[in-house]
C-alpha cells in the first residue's frame, strides 16, 4: 500500500491482460495504492524515451479490496495512450499510476437504496466496480444496471453482470443496443423515456441514487430523461468523458 497519498505517482506492474470486447481490454495491475472506493479512477502516465509524457484517467473496474487493480481501457481512434495499451503493453511491463481519485461518483455499502446504474459503452467500467462492491457487501439494497452499447459484443462485462442478476434477486441487468441485428439484447434502440419508465418499474422503487456514466452527450440525455421521469436532480451522479 502506498504511503505517499493519492497525488503521488507510483510504479505499477501489468500482471495480465484480458479481452473484454473487440475494442476493450482489461488490464490488471499490481500497484502500491491505497484501497479505492467503488466508482473511483486512477491517472496513468506514460513517458517516452525522449521525455514526452502523456496522461489519461481510467476508471477502476475491480471491487474495493481486490488484490489487483483492474482498468477497462477502450481503444480509441487516434488515442495515443489507449493505442499503447492495446498495441504495445505486455504483462510484466511497468507504468506509472496515481490515485485512487474522485470523490463524488462513489458508492458505499452504508448508502441508502435502491440504486440505479446507467452505462453507455465503456462507461460501464466504474459501475462494474459498484456492482461488485454491492455483491461483496451482501447485496444491501436493490440495484439495477441499464447497459447501452452499439452492439451485443460491445457490452463489456455482459456475462458477469448477467450471472450476477441470475444469482442475486436484488440485482437487475437490462441491455440495449443501438444497431440492428442484436436479438439477444432486451432492447434495440437508444435509451428513451419509455425505456427509463420500464427500467424504473423493474427496479420496483424510486432509486435513492442514480449513477450515470458514458460520453458527454449520453450522460446529458440520460440525466434529462431521469429528471423527466421524476428523479430529483440531487439524486443523480454523473461521470462523463469525450466530446
């Protein structure tokens, strides 16, 4: 465990790499960082031989207390850091990280429920950490994750989340895809008001808190739909990225 605080850069070793979707991989790190809370992220710093540095923030997928830190990293077009992870990084490599960081997008077992999670694409990563923490805490309150992606194959952590829903009566998992030809998903369209209403009905109660994570436009649209459905703005926590 780090004794330098979350603002200090630490060396982390990549222990293994797993393919999560065609464009996302999970990178497992052995890092001397303090225990994170579900929903937090870390900063990653890469340094080239000529001294050039690039930094990015990545959400943590692993549950608090896990032996390894799991980062779900999506390959982005023209993304220099994500390209390094997908094209260059190998188990045994060392990178620099600092954290855990973030204080508003957190879930703790003592928080009131029910809880609604809404993910767009790779925005599911911190919500997986929350779902895993919820499971590890003994499923203290009802929780439901509405997961949107372009295709069925792009629904990262899909099998784990479906398994969690099958094993825990208090956890629901609803999928939607925005491109045709994905009959396995629950819905085949962008999230809209009828889908939000149906999801809230499936949760069975007004959520005490909602966590929404994804691209800027996705988060803005979902937050507006939740407010229109009667959710108080103060109950909605958002994490967003990209343009």
